[in-house]
C-alpha cells in the first residue's frame, strides 16, 4: 500500500503522517516512511533528535547509485545516466519490495524503534544544499522518490507512507498518481480547504483516491464548516492532542496513551487505506507511469540526455503484485 499525506503548509500533515506511521508500526505492519517535504521535519516527528535527523543519508545524494541498481539488466536502458525520475521498469529491471533488504535501503534507510512498540524504516529526500540555492527546484530532490515508486511492487499488508511537499507542488511531476490513497490534511479555514480544491481539480482525470482528514478541529462549528466545504470526502477529524504537544517538546509519552478519539481517527484511516486496495489497478498504474515518462522525455529529458527516452518503455511489461513472488535480482 502506498499512502501520501498532502496539505497546506502548517496544516499538520507531517504530524498526522508521523502519527499514522506510529499507528501502523504499533499494529506490527511493515512500514517504510519517506520525508519528501522541502521542510524535512518527519524525522523529529518520529522521535529523532534534530542532529540525528539532519545527518540522515538522503535519497537525492545517492541517486546515481539508485539508478544503477534499478536499471539492472534492462536492455532498453543503455546506462544509468540515461535514466530520469520517470523512467519506468521493464523486463530485466530490479524492483523494490517493502519487506526486503536491498542496496537502496542499505544506503538510505534508517531503522526506527518506537520504544519496543513497532519499528519503521525512514528515508529522506534531503534538504536544499548551498549548491542548490538559486539554481535548482525541490523537484530535483523528490525525483529519487518518484523513481523508487515506479520500481516498487507492494502488497496489501505493508505500507509506504510519504510526507509530501506542501500545497499543490506535487503536480509538477507524476508523483501524485503513484499512491493507492492520498490523505489531504485540511484545517477548518478557507485557506485550509483551498489546497483541497486545487488537488481535487488537478487529480480528477487520473483516478486519484483522495480523502480529507480535518485537523485542528475544535467544536461543531469547525466540523460543520469542513462538511460544507469538502462533503463526503471528509473521512475523520483530529482535535487538540496533549500527546502531540508533549512529542513536540521532545518527550512523548507511550503511544498507547494517545487520546482515544485520535486513536480512533487513525484506526479509521487505516481501515480506509485497506479498502483502497480493492480498487488497485496495476495496468492503469503502469500506463500512467508511461504517460508521464513520455511527457517528461519530450519536454526536457530527450534534450538533457541526448537520447529518445520513450524507447525505454517496455510495451510487454506491467507491474503486478505477482512480481512479489519472483526472486530479488541482486547486483553482481
């Protein structure tokens, strides 16, 4: 299962995604978490000290090695240098699995232990560096995430959870189509639901499964406002949390002490995510991948690499859960 958390800056999406990750881990569900926000706060929200979070190896810094690993023996990809963020897998490509060990996890993932109440792997895109300022956009960082999701085969009872960049910036790439379910975190304000309207409009033609999690909801007036603005897309609401306040001060209590109402909200989110699996369409997923690869190839990729990148598409290949049963191809 691939889950995204999106929302306006300051809406609380990182806090909600960290709570959902802890919930999954406490339920003994295998989970890989990725911080793909320009503001890299997921690590501290999951209990890492600021210095430890800042020292995490970034996916962006390991992008050449990631490309080389995923390319495998795919005859349609002449070199790792010719791979871009949208390059799709084909016969001979190496695929990622959430439960397995592989060189990508070895280089970029850190195992988190939530005080004996479950574990999770955490990866980060990495923050802007001095060399990026003024010459790069953040999408050059999250390209590693898109490439990994394109090469991921995953099942129902395992989760990838991505804390996305704020606002509607996710639509600068095809990354928004890579998920089984997108949780949009919205505050009960006009600005809070504006990103929902943008996301709903942009995602309409791509079959994106989108639900709203209301955050910072205090009383019936806030609830009525969200219901009026987002209608049936409102799944659950989350209110004030002393547990979260303690976490933000650096000393969170045991997770089982999270307020019952918020625990029930997380449980409802988990159930809704499980239901989204029933509508998974691997063929559509693969065709959308190819669609965005062609668009990126035509708009900049061919000129950047000097190659016809559309030729990387393997017409006889479709991602599917059946590939989970195939042995992992390790590098020589």
